[in-house]
């Protein structure tokens, strides 16, 4: 049977990881792979997570199935973390999912069950997995303009113009914060415009939030999502704990839906658990149980918030340092956007040829589209990176 299969195209980021690993230059820099790195270049297990895992090891007395919803305490805590204290949560239902990707996929399948002809609008550009996940869920995709390369900011007027074409059969996927790959984000006023547009046009907002706490803070990063939730009748949210809890490989995420009424939300939830039952059945427990322990224990939560602050402040200070070095080196404000962007990523505006030169001549690894992971930049290499970038860009 398998003779019919041709090799699938390779994943560019995985190829980049392999090339970086094989590079023997001791001073190479990895700005490609999308994981947080501390000042030692490590991606450690968070202290709050270690402590929760220790308690879990002592307290957990069974590995029996938990059920289709996963850890219900985790789901409740995640709804609180995302939506804050608001009555709309009476219409919100949640299912633990294997990572943000798993949440995106099962919500995609829920959309397909509700409307098999639905189209999901994706930002141009977006996280490369959005398209495949939605298509594999049986949906069609379209794109809306998002990023202006010349100013490295959001093309908001063009985005709104495009979304005026979206209607009741459409779903608009928005990055909750820390847009991947661009680093350029919506202001709260722009969220307001989009919420009004969703109500007027009748499209369904679908918010993917994978970096809550990495931008301006836990509450600040959820502000757009909360504004939208307060305005629209229905909404979907895919949340990931991979980055803000550092639980990448444990696969922890949460799929949330807000219905027009509690009854509709309950019916949709039963369809969502029927989706999971027909695929992986139940999500993995361990990481979600650790997150539940952290979010429901005030001391552990405070410890986690402190670690999250450390991660965010490190990225903000690297952003400022790099913007300053690029300003000095180029004698221009062309790269000031680096300090204004939020989250782990920024699109630097480099061509694939310039990215290749950075790799070959300077041992600097970046994704082909010019995306950098700011957390991958060691403090003492900021100047080196800035000089190399300006050199290959001729600035
Ligand atoms: C925008 C975005 N959404 C979702 C995810 C999914 O993360 P995971 O499935 O690892 O939780 C990522 C991960 O890089 C992401 O960048």
C-alpha cells in the first residue's frame, strides 16, 4: 500500500535545527527555533512547574482515565486566566487539548461540523501550521492582509477592508497577542474595530493565543480577547501552555468555545468531545495537572508569574538593546520597530539570500522569511548580530 506515497515536503524549521546542530563553529547563534531561551541559552523547566510536578508525584494516587474533558480543574483555571472575571464565562465551555495545535485542530473540526463550507481567514503572513491544521480539519482557508514590511507594522486599513468581505459562514483567525511571525500586534482600539466588524458582518472570531504573558503581561495580553468576548455572541479560543509554562513537549493546551447561550454552548461542547472521542479520545494528563496546581495555588501562581515576568523582561530588554545597536550602526530609525514589537518574534525584513549569508558568513541561523526569535540572542552577542545584519542588508 505504501508504494503510493511520495515523501512529504520537509519542515523548514526542523531542517534549520539540523543544520545548526551540524555547524561546528563555537560562536554560532540560533535565532530560528521557536522556544524561549534564558541568558545561558537554555530552555529550562520552570521552577513553579518542577514544584508542581513534585507535588503531583506525591499526591497523585491513580492514573485511571479522567474523561473526555481532561482535567476539569485545569479547564476552569484556563478560562479564568484567558477571560478574567466576567459573566461571559457562563457561556464559555472548555476542553483540555494536546497543545495549542491540538486545540486549533479540534476547534477546526467543530467548525466543520457546524458548517462544512466554512472558510477560515488567516493573517498574511501567519504561523505556517495554521493553514495545514485548518485544511486537515476539512475547512477552506483565505488570507487577509496583515503586515506592512516597509514600516514593520500592521496594515490595519487593508485588513479591515478585506474582512468586510467576510460574513456569517466565515471564521476569522486572530493572534491573541505576540503575532507569530511578525511581532506586530493589534492595539486595543483596533480590537474594538474588529469586534464591531464581527458583529456587523456576522463572522466568527477564532483567537489563537500561544504567548500570553510574553508581550506586555498576563492581563494586558488577554485584553483584546476579553474585549472581543464582551462584544460578540460566539467565539472560539485555542490557548497553548507550551511557551508561558515552558511545557512544550508535554503538550498542554485548551480549546474554548463561547456560545450565544448556555444551551448552545453545552450542545457545542458535546460535539467537541465527540470530535476528540473520534480521534485521540482523551488528552495527556501530566502537564495540564501541573498547570492546574500552579493556577489554583496562590503561592505557586505567584512563583510562576515571577518567572513569566523574568522571561518577558529579558525579551523586552533584548529588543531594546538590539534596536539601540541597530540605530547606532545604521544611523537611522529604520529598525526601531524591534523595540516596539512584542513576543518572541520579529520579521526583520531580510531576503532569503541575506538570511543565507548570515548563516554562511556569520553562523547566525534565522528562518528563511527573516523571522528572528529574540530570546535566542545572547546579551553579549547583540552587537555582533546587529553588525552582521546591517552588513548583509547594506544598511
Ligand atoms: C501562533 C501559534 N499558535 C499555536 C502554536 C502551537 O503551540 P503548541 O501546539 O506547541 O502548544 C504555536 C507554536 O509555536 C504558535 O506560534
